[in-house]
C-alpha cells in the first residue's frame, strides 16, 4: 500500500491563519462521526485494519489494496468487526505470495467483504482460521480457486438506514 505521509512544515503561499485551521472533514469522516451506535462505516474500519497490519505485510513483501463501495455501512459491533477483519487479513497476508485485495460492497440485504490473496499453496494446505470474534449476524466462508488464490468472504448485516447526500451535508435517512 503506497501512501504519501505529507509534511509537517508550512507550505508556500499558506498564511498562518490557514495553517492553524483544522482541515475540512471529508464526507467519509462526516459519515463516521454521525453514525448511531452499532453501525460502522466499512471503509473506515477496513482502512484501520489495513493500517494496523501494514508493517507485517511490508516485511513479507505483500502489497495491500482495497476497493470499498463509498458510504457503505454495516450493523455490527465495532470491536468485533475490527478483531474479525484483522484476523482474516493477517491470515491472508501469511498465505499470500505477493498481494492481498480486500473489497466491500452491498449485496442484497448484506455487506459482503471479500479478502482475496494470491496464495500459491495447494488447496489442502490452505487453512482459514475461524475468527475468534465473528460479529453477531455475520458469516465467514472460504474457498480456494486454482491459479487465483484463496477468497474469504465476510457477510455483515446492513442496518435499516440509507446514506443520502443532502444539498449541504451528508445525512442518514432512517427507514
């Protein structure tokens, strides 16, 4: 995962008052801050799990990538969600030859998170550990695809809210 860290110094043409202002919140940050308890922003949680495991992946020369549907939310306990994502990603990093891709999208009444790795192992040697903390209402499945690698799917329940773009701000519409 390539990321630009940035600079702490002042950039040219930036006044002191501009430099002192906190950066504007992105729609994703606004969404994560306005969610009710028990509802998580999938992109934020996925990014956090990848960030935590980034050093392990770098040491194993495994590239981490993500593709998450924008403004996707799931109804799960935030701690169980993080623990489950980290366990599944760590196992994928250990299996991978060079890369891991995590995707997330809405599929019917569920959020489907897929973790794909390019493992070169035979199907009999693939071991996908059952996560210690599977969120309530979630299911985990795994399959091996010859010459493609392993695919682990985590299905989470969708909340009964929809994310709607208002003229001025991001809001949540409750069914």
